[in-house]
């Protein structure tokens, strides 16, 4: 059984990509869900693949479902089309569009075909992650959900105005002109 390795680039930044390994007998719908999972996107929006050439021009559409939009040719459906049936050459390319309103575009390129299947791998599987992926809805810090834990641990809300309570326990009673021996600013030679 052939194992296909696809590299899925973010269209705007080819330094951000995910490598996904998948059996040639699996369908485009399984690849679709694997891409979404690898970029931590939900699966609430419309999606479609397009066959492509070396210049990333869109060809025949392989859609999640038939959408209410004009088609030049009826789309193939992801659940009905196996990946192996659409591989024409060893560097086959597809354009993947997710969320037709936000227009998330991914470039999908076949980078390896192997006959060796790993018994430890559940296909499809992400074999490599490079770069920090985009956030599907707006922006999120690099800390993500961990920020709430940090905020709680250090109680960042308490010092929100920029002033703490440091020095209010009587430490500030010294006259600034009085300097004790431990605070002497003279250097000894």
C-alpha cells in the first residue's frame, strides 16, 4: 500500500507548513480534516480542493459538498474521491480553500511516495510541523490558553494600573539624605 506525504503550505508564507502522511486509498475528506486539525482550525466552514499544476493554477474542483455557487464543471465530492485516483505525477499539487468568506488558502504538494507503512502510525497523521500557524479567528498570543494560568499565578490584574504596594510597610521611613554604612557610595581602594 502506498503512503503519500503531502506538504501543506500556508499560501502567504511558505515557511509555515505541515507534512501529512496518508494512505493512497484514503479520500480527500480525510485529508481535509487532517489539514484542519494540523493547523488547529475548526470544521465549521465550507472547503474545497482544486487540482493544480506547477504554477498553482486551479483545475477540477473536489468539494466537501455541492455548494450554492456557479460551477463550470460539477465538482467531485471529497468523500467519493480517493487520493490515489488524483495523483498524476510525483509532485502532484492541489490548492485547498477553507472558509469561503475568510479565504484561507493552502498549497498542497505531494513530496514523497513510500511503500512502507508504519504499524505505529494511524493514518492520516502529521509527520512534521514547521512555523507558527495562523489563528483562524483573529489573533491570539503565542502563549494562547496558557496566559490565563500565568495571569492567575502572578495575579496580573492586581497591579493593572502599574503601581504595586512595594515600600509601603515602613521601608520608606528613611531620610533620603541619610546613608547607612551598608549603603555607602564611596569606593574603598
